[in-house]
C-alpha cells in the first residue's frame, strides 16, 4: 500500500467522493492545482524536464488506481508527492543520474580550443522555465525565506549537486528540506525507519558540503540589481566586447555548455573562450531576454546561418548565477533549440 504521511487533509470532500466513485473529471479537478508542485518535485529528483513530465503522468495513473488507499490522513499534495517520490526512485533505478559538465569530475577545458564534441545521450540536467513549476509571482504568497528555498531548490547548480547523492538520500533531503516533512513522514514515504532517514540526511548534507564548490550553492533573487547585471552581460555579449563581458564576471565565474562536456573555470578562461572561439565563428550570436528559468534570470541565444541571410535561429538558453553584488558567478548555456521553445520563444527572429 502507498505510504500516507500523517498531516491534515485539505482535499474537497465532494470531489474526492466523486473521484472514488469513478468520476475522472472530479479526479482531474482535485489534482490539477497540484500538478505544478508535483512536477517540481519530480524535476528535482530527476534533473530532466521530459523525465519529470513522464513521472507526473505515472504518478497520476498510480494515484487514480490507488485512490481507495487514500484515507484522508494526509493532504492530497503530500499523498501525491509520496507517490511521485516512489515513481522517481523507480525511474532512477533504471538509469544514471543527470549531471553538469562542471561537476562531472573532469578538468576545465582549454579556452583557446574548440569545445569538445557534444554528448548526445540524455546525461545532462536540462533547464525548466519557472512558468512550468510555479504559479505566478514566486514572492506573492510566501515569506522571503520560503521564496529563497524554492528558488534554490530548482537552481541548476543545486540540482546538479543533489544528483551526486544516492537516490534514497536525494529523496530524503528533498522531502525534509524542500517539502518540509518531518523525519517520520519521510520514513513512511520511503518505507524505512526514522533513524535511517536521519542518517541519510546527515550523509547527504555532508556530501553536499564537501563536494559542491561555493558558487554552486549561491542564489540571488531576480531583483532590480540582478536585472541590471543581466542587462550588462547581454549588452557586452551582443557588442562582441570581451572587455565589457569580463567586467560583468566575478574572478571565479564558471561557464558550462551542455551537451558539450567542456567547461571553463574562472573569468580568464571564460572570456578567453568567448574571444577565441565564439567571436571567431562566422555565425554571429545574439542574446535576447527570456522568461526566468530555474529560479534565475535567463537569456535566449540566437545564431545566424549563412544559408538564411537576415534570419537568426534559436540556439540555446543562458541561465545566470549572480552573487549579492550583482557579479556573474556562473553561466549555464543549454545548447538546445528545444530549450528556447520551452520558454515560449520563436524558433527564428530577424537579425
């Protein structure tokens, strides 16, 4: 039987009764408001938008099939999250964890050389627009501390960091520190003991503290200072100005570009790659503002093509990490036109 954490039930009794009687529309109405938070949980667990979408669908199938097991001792959100956790653990047992080039154990690349050939297997974390996982303004109905936690819990670097953890530790950490469940509730969901959960949490926190560079644990809410920093980065890139680009970066800024495994460690390497490779290409690159993604500010990349003069083609999405002073500490460039499409932006634009 599926585990049910013991918290207050918030489901509508009438819709729940109808759903238990076989009314699929009532079930859809009950679960529709919860699909975004369940999607966010699956995305944190799996690091992949497509895999998270599949996990949500499987969660709803299992929930519909086991609705009689829902005893009302938990909120429907908690019950669905418990099912989703098990779905994700099943998925993770069948495939390796997603990762980022900069946390993959390899040395940073030579900025004077072209990037390595892309790894086309589905091994890298991908980006999720904020509109997919949250409703409206992140800050509208919660404290600044809760907003910060939610932003950090979908930050690309944090997602990469928790993929380093064994699946059960990852689940325990997310349920305890993001969902806010008590250890006993996590134990029920994972089918283990409270002592085992506490031990898993201790090991997970130690692994993250020991193995994640400081820039990967940083987050800054997208306020006006961050927007100004984003604008400086965009203008410098579009002006083909390495000096101006360097001025936006902190000394230890990191650049990674999945699906290429190459990554560049530090301002000098970052700008060296931009000046020596990006600007040397015959195709020009242009950045435009994009909807926020992974709790951070983002830019969409478009590139020219000699075969289509005057037209720029979607190329990828830049997700920026910033420090409190507004300096860029990391840029994750997801080199995938599909990432641009997920942000609701066109495949081509005039250029």
